[in-house]
């Protein structure tokens, strides 16, 4: 897969944590892999998310939604 033209857009929001009333972050990542098969792109993005050290660091602390455009 050629990811040289890939783009990732991230929208971060801050809201209230219903558990304690404090603040909580949420992120929505939108990945575009122009010219690539959608199913294969979704597999690659899912695997990359699992391997990403940043994703591992925030796991359980930030609600993250990842989609392929």
C-alpha cells in the first residue's frame, strides 16, 4: 500500500466526565488514503492504531473514534 498521499485529520473536543464531573477529552481521527481499496485501508488503519505508541498511551483515558474517509 502506498501511503505517501495519506492524510489524517483530527478533531479534539473537551467535555464533562459523567463519572466525576471533571473534564474529559475525545478525539475523532479521519484517515484518507486516496486511490486505495477501502477494505484494505480500514485494515491498515486499524492495525496502525493498535501499534501506535501514542494510541497505547492514551488508551482508556481518551475516547477515540477512527474512520477511513
